[in-house]
């Protein structure tokens, strides 16, 4: 795996913090965020966001939260991924 660090929550004080990387080999954006609480998870799993699409979160996926202050970092990650050939 070839992870390229893009950025970390600018308000981090140490310990775990929302972080963004690009896996250039797999051509994926990798995001570390805060675990969704029970209420957010319930809303996400019970809503049919796309007509005809299954509801719920598969066991191999997770819902995470990332602060809006990280939008510039996410944009940069998208640019990095695009330049590395992300489909």
C-alpha cells in the first residue's frame, strides 16, 4: 500500500484526529474520522437515499464524521487522487 498523507484536522491537539490520505496504488481516498453516534447511524441506515438501493451500512463499510473545516484538505485529496489516475 502506498499512502500519501494529505492533511489532518487543523484543530488537532494530539491523539486521534480526522486525517486524509490518498492510496495512490489502489487509487482511493482514505479518511479517518469520528465514529458516527447512534442517532446518526440510525438515520443513515434507515433512509433510502437512492430509490431502489438497499438501506443500511454493510458490515465492510463504516459511517464517519469529518469536520467542515477539513474541506480544503478533502479538495486537495481529490486533486491528488485525480492526478494519480483515480478513475
